[in-house]
């Protein structure tokens, strides 16, 4: 069985206008989906990332530059991730299609198989 990472991309302001009840309902859908994966032995991990954007590190010649980011005006940011187990790329894609992350327009998932030699 292979492991895959699902990187959950979203627009930074996607949740700004939602009420606490609406946000709670979204969180419950993610929790239920994760629980379903766990019960099938297909969940290896996952977390929501904090909204502050973190830090970016970039090599330019001999220097490594650090900056805040991504910024609120960024088109897409990674809001969280899941690590799942699946028998094939097609099976991993089928599991990703079940994710509540795809319930909202403009959000997308990058699905990548984890290299077992890492």
C-alpha cells in the first residue's frame, strides 16, 4: 500500500464571512471524513495549518532570504493536509474526491504519492 499527501489549497478569505455555526459544520464534515478514513485503516495523519501564513525561505545565489507569507492577497495557500494510504493512484484519487474540501468552489487538492525511500 502506498502513502499519499493531500495538500488542501484554498483562497485565504474563503471562510471570512462564515458564522461560527457554519465554521463548526465545516469542521464536523472534515472530522467525519477523517474518522471514516481512520476506520478503514486509510488515514496516516493530517492537520490544519495556522492562518498566519508562516515563513518562506528562498535561495538567491549565496544568500537565503526569509520573508512572511503567503500573504492575504495570495490566490491560493495550503490550509492543511492529510496523509492517506491507498493501493493505487486511482484509489487515492477516489479517496480525495470524498474530501469535504472539494465542497466549496475555488478550493483544490494536490495529490502526491510519498516516495517510500524518503
